[in-house]
């Protein structure tokens, strides 16, 4: 088992990965504020829901991938106090925020090439992270590699809700959110990217099918807040 808290230099994936690293480096200091305001504080509820599912597993080891500024890892530290929780991301400025806020075991790493042995974790969580990755199937297969057989994968991410909310949500996503975010972070482009990434990310049955094609079974989707966010769980085969 490698030293889980030892930082390493990740090789950014060509193309999207390097751009995503730059984008999150630019907004790291303002990320939490923007998140809480733009979601109307609902992000707290989404993470708490995810943590309750994780706690029910009584895990000994948890990996939070794409931990960013560490909000989910912090909730997990509180709800699963006896578990060893590792938080990983490939963006150092986001991890600096996570460390400042009290996330304990932090590893700088690319989710497409995790520095952990096979089957090392009982539970793996990834909140608002998978969507940003270069290749979703490759990422899911790499996540599957480090979860023990029977272990739990939990993916939390945005989705486009069904009608009648869809039209209103799309208007907010493409017209209001980038403007508000630009005021908060000075980075409108980052939030134009957010809207586009949500539109192209699979959700519901398509995401369940994608997850199941990458080493998992029993994939289930729970829509939250009318379907603007979806919580997926699946078991490692
Ligand atoms: C929207 S933030 C989510 C942060 C946190 N999980 C949350 O719930 O607030 C997305 C994070 O994914 C990370 N990320 C994207 N692609 C990654 C990759 N290939 N490897 C590791 N981290 C990645 C980014 O650096 C960023 O911190």
C-alpha cells in the first residue's frame, strides 16, 4: 500500500483535462461561495444525502475523487468518523482550499490514473467531478479498479430535469448562471463551460447503463431537487 497522503505530480490528460485544471485553479478561491449562492444552498442538502448513503455502508475506507475544495470529504469525515477517508483531486489550488478547511488525507492525483492499489476502498464517491473528466468510461473503469468487489460507487452530478422544470432550468443555466457567476468569480467562461458540460453529460437510464458497462452492477439513479441533480449508486462486480 503506498503512502496515501504522499502528493505526486499528476500528468494532466491532454485536451480537456488540462483545461479543466486551469479552470478550477482560476476559480478555487471563490468556488465555495459561487457554489452555495448559485445552488441556493441546496448543495449542502445534496452532499448530506450522499453522506447518509455512505454511512449506511459502515465503510472502513472511503475515497472521495475530484474532491475539489473538500465539501463532501468534510461531511464524510463528520458522518463516518471511524472510516479512513482519502480525498483526491488533480488541481492543487482546490486541494489547498480543502486542506485549509480541515480535510485530512489529501492526495494530488488524476482520477484517470489513481495511485492506489486494486480493491483498496469500500466506498468511492465523486461529486460534480465525473462530468469534468476527459473520458467518462475510462474514468469509471479506473474508479472500479480501486473499489473492492461488492463495494459502493456513489456519483452525484447535475442533470437536465424533465419538463416543466426543464425550460426554466435551461434558461437559468445558459443566461442567468454565467452572468451571476461572472460577478462572483470574474470567470464567466468557467460557467459557460458548466452549462455546456451539463447538457452533454448522460443522466438517468443512460448513466446507469454507462456505469454498468464499466465494472459495476445494480446501478440506480435518484433524482434530487426535481432532477437538477442525480445521485447514482452502483456495486463493484
Ligand atoms: C465541480 S468541482 C467538484 C468539487 C467537489 N467534489 C464538490 O462537490 O464541490 C470538480 C472537481 O473535479 C476535479 N477534476 C476534474 N477532472 C479531474 C481528473 N481527471 N482528476 C482529478 N480531479 C479532476 C477538478 O479539479 C475540480 O476540483
